[in-house]
C-alpha cells in the first residue's frame, strides 16, 4: 500500500539516475538509483508476484519468509509478458535495478517508522540452464525487511488482472493511486496537481493533463471509470463494481499491533518456529474463539508461542 500511494518507481523507459525526493502531508522519501537506473514500474511486477506468492501461503496457513523462489516462466505469464529470450533477460535487468535502488523514508509499514536506508530487495539468486547463455530456470528473491513488514501487517491490496495489460507507465500509476484511495468507495476525486505529484511523473502538468484526457476518452482503466472536471481541474474516479466485496476487519485485527522486540521474545519461546506463522495462528485462534484484544497483547503472544512449543516441540 505505501508503494501504491507514493512514487517509488520511475515511469520512464529510459534509465533515471538522478536522486528523487518526494514530500506530502508529513511523509517523505528519498530514492537513490544505482548507475543502472531507478527501479521502474515494470520492475515492480516482480515484487507484486513475490507478494502474491506470500499472501497465498499465508491464506493457506503455511510458513512464510523473506526469501521467495520464483519460476521465471510463471512470473512472465503472470505479468502478461512474452517468454522469449529477451523477456528472461529483462528479469535480470529488473532485479539489478530493484537491488540497486536505495530508499530513505519516514513512511510507516506496520507499526514501524523507518528512517534509515534500505533496498526494495536485499538479494537475488539466479539459476540458468547450460551456463551463462542458457535459459533462466528460476530465481530466488530476498525481500527487504521494510517490504516484508508491510506484507506481514497486511498492508496489501489486490490488483485487477488487467493491470498487467496497461502498457503506458502513467496508466499503471494512475490505477495504483485510484486503487489505494478510492478502493471500494463509490467514487473519489482529486485535484489534477495532487494526482500529478503522487504519480511521480516527470512530464509537465500540461502534458499530464493530456494523458488523463486520453485515459478518459478510451475508458480502459480496470475497476474505475475516469472522468475529468475541467472547471475544477479535478479527476473523478468511479467504482465499476468489479472488485470482490471487502471482507470485514475484525476487532482483534484492528486493535493489535505487536512491538518488534516481541517477535524476538517469541523466537526464544518457540525456537525453530517462524514467528510470523505463529502470529497468524494466534490471531486466528482468538478470532475463532471470539476473544477480545488482550490487555497486554505482547505478553499474550509470547505466552501463546511458549505453549505452542510446549505442545508441539521443534518443527520437523
């Protein structure tokens, strides 16, 4: 969600190598690209795929970790790309840009506010067939703590499958902003100047206005119909009603935020177990039992982890 609201990615197909700084309503971020350029909105497809894999495991009650192994062909198909040699090469280039892009920000993920510098991914491992010129078989991506914290805090929104059919970077970016701010509401309007700022577009306001008019004319944005109000210089997004109904947020989910040090205590209480998996089990246990938020959730979670280990021992 933070990456949908704020302009983390380049919208240019040409390498962007200048430092970018963005400030809005008390939030700020500074993005420093590598010599290969800033990560682009197309490179983001890899992160979206990683997040989808983690969310699938979480919903199935499986353990998750920052390391995500990807079948590269599945990734290309998922993101509506071709499977020729150049498409596999584009994955390598994207991973270089994702790993090389460094970010400093005060934007929160979960209950943490981060002021240091980090990457979108920490590392990537690649495997090819028949040496360096062979077909790319799979890759393993290690997500940064900042990205993984956002996933663990469920700061994730689904995207329409046709998002990957949007070929213009500005169209993808406008959809992301609408998905974040309009979401399931009937409609949402925003000043063109604010939308331009949030998009991270390097074009002039006049050129950006022309792009929005083109989007209005062709009306092909997923989930939302777009209209332009010239008298107010505003853009209006109206929900098409194509999204699944938003599930209700439980009282327990709303009220509990664990401290980072609590996870370390839980690791000691249940050695060998994935604390994020235990946290999910703990929240599900409270929901199924109709329990209210505990008075001391950190202590309650550590106690749950200890009893879990007492009953099951170390994982096989």
